[in-house]
């Protein structure tokens, strides 16, 4: 079983290029490569910083395990009702 499974969420640190101030955003996992220590997924947060127009809701990403700060299963989130 991979460390991160399809549908899981990981919280990742994204430092701003100009200020260096980090923004923390959720990425929804598509798949994981444990051997290369990479998670592939889609940005599931709307960035507050522009990040040079490189990031937006739905951006496909490859994330190093070293950048992951939190991990949640979909069932860990409370319903919005």
C-alpha cells in the first residue's frame, strides 16, 4: 500500500518567490511513488499569493515527501452541513 493513496489530502508549504513568506495549501492526491518519494496531485486550495501565476486551483503538481506537512484522509474532514 502506498504512503499516500488516491483521494487523500496533503498540506504543502509554498513559499512566495518575492517575499519568501510561505502559504500552506491542500493538494488532493492522484497517485504516489514511494520509491522516488513523490506525490502527484491537484491543488485543492485557492492561492492567496500569485506565485508568479504558476499556481491556481486545479494545478497539477508533483510534490516531494519533504514538503508535506500534514496528511488527511477524505473521511477526516467534517461535512459542511
